C-alpha cells in the first residue's frame, strides 16, 4: 500500500488518502477491463467469451462509479469531464479551443463554441 504514495503519508490529509484510494481503484478497474477484453478477444469458446465480456462490462460500471466520485470530490475532474465527455468533436480541437479560451485577453466571455453531442 505504501508504494502508491509519493509523499510521506503523515503529510497528506484524509481527503488526499481518499483521492489515492479512488485513483488506485480506478487504475485497477481499467486494468481489469483491459485483461477481460483481451481474454474475450482471444478465446475460441463462445461460452467463456460471454462470461468474460460480462465481467469486463461490470468493471466498466465500477470505473464509471469511481470517475463520478472523483468528479464530485476532487477539484478539476468536473471541469475536465464536462469539457471532454459526451461530445463528437475531435478531442484535440476541444483541447485547442479550451487552451485559447484560457489564454485569451480580457473581454472574452469565454463561451464555448463547440456543439455538444
């Protein structure tokens, strides 16, 4: 458990440790999705493929729940997720527009011009 911290734990708040718990759990859920996906793709047995795909999809639910917890609790996630999720615009175009908005001089109302999907 200690290897997941990069700073002395006595210098971290309880909230920082909860962020670490959520982020490490999210990493583990995403790794599990990858493992189940690879196994489902590689098997020749349709019955085990169905089980593996079911398990993969459950891990996606767990990952989504952790993302939502992070969005609600850790500064920065809400803005990032609202900017990049559920859009059909090219992601690099969104990033460029966000960067331009943040760098634009005063007077700009900073209204997003990207249509949300």
